[in-house]
């Protein structure tokens, strides 16, 4: 399903995505301002986001938590939707931080 969707995307769509990434500004300094409980989810086999970034995000947020999803890459909600749902349910029902 994902591969079929990627094949249907016109080249101009990929170009726009790359242009948006190139204009992206650093936001690490803003992360400490996030006061809400925050769950950072990363597919263990994600080749788009560097493996060190997810733990950095979770540690930089005031009340951050990290979940790694096995057998998933950068499309975790599609590749492992049941695992993602289970992790989110556990996190949402965990009680006070």
C-alpha cells in the first residue's frame, strides 16, 4: 500500500518535501519550553531520522518519554499500527507522571 502510494506521488511532490526540509530551522532550543507530557515514537529501522535524534528529543522535552517500535521504519503508523496503538494506549493510561 505504501509503495503504491509513493509511486502515485508526482515528482513535484518530492521536490516540495525536499525544499521544505532544506528551509527547516533548528528547534532544539525550543524543546525545553514544552511542558506537556510528550511521547516520542521511532521505528527502530527508520533510515530517515538518525537514531540519536529520538532520544535527544525525548530528553530535551520536560516530561518526554521514548518508545521504539520494532520492525518499523519511518512509516510506523502504517508498518506497525497495532504496536503503535498498544504503545500509545499504555502511555495514555499510565497515570500521573
